[in-house]
C-alpha cells in the first residue's frame, strides 16, 4: 500500500500545525516522524490514517496501483496510540476475541499465540481496567501489530513501557512488520531507531 501526500497542511483556527508537506510512504518502508511534544506528530499520523482531512492539499491511498476509497482506508490500517482507549470492562480474553472479529489476525496467527506473545501470565480473565499502564500499552501494540493490515501506525509506542517492554516492542516490529509500511511518531529517536526514513515535523512549520 502507498500513501501519497501532495502539499498538505493542517490548520486549527489561525495556526498552521504543519504545511507544505509532500511525500510518498510505501510498503516495506519504516518511517520515523520526529519532533517535541505538541509539535503536530499525532495530527500528521491521523492524516496518514485517513481519520483527519488536511486543511490544504490532498492525500491519496493506493494498493497495487488502485485508488482506495476514503471510507475503506480504515480496513488497511492498524493504529496504536496513548489516546486510543481500550474497552476496560472486557477481560483480556474478551478484548482479544472482540478485536479478532473486527480485524483478522496475521496469517497463521491464533488467539493462543497472541496470549503467548503478550507474555501476561494469569491475566486472561482479568478485566483490563485492572491492568497497569504498561500492560495496557503491550495490549494496544500487540493488537495493532498482529492485525493483518498493510499499514502500521504507532504513536509514541514506548509510552509506559519499561526497559524490558521496549525491547519486547522492538522485537514485535522486527518479527511481524517486515513487508508492511510502518510509521512511528515519537519525541524519542530511540523508539524508532530501526526506521530508515525520517521526517522532522518542525521542518514543516512556517
């Protein structure tokens, strides 16, 4: 899948968050969107996901040279971010089953394999509202990475993760996102050290 940006900009009231942004994001690429907190990284990620329309310019989504209609883009994208909430009344088992009905898991993946990958022993019947912030973040990342979509968007993926959790997240990307378009937004370059392409959002504030 390819996402193409043509001179896009996003403005809230009179303030431009970014503008004059051109670029092509393609399958197999790993992008890091860098910048300090509040600089517009999350806004750009929402534009890339199709959830937010730019104030200026156009965004095109294509798969194998065929244009994807905007209302169908969500089927092609997995997204994890601190501001995306889990259904906290669900147990872990209920959350995984519910998600698998909305988006299929990667080929050959099963719920049992996903449990093992999460490495959260004795939490299967535990309600998510009783999870620690780090456990919730692991769950968000696993659901996004292990869904069968060509695009993976992660906003501040290391939020609430300890050192072991960060290594777990990086291994997750290494093993299950090789041929996909991966875009990481972070204020810490170490979170996206495996990305070969970089975009600093401050370069597009005019």
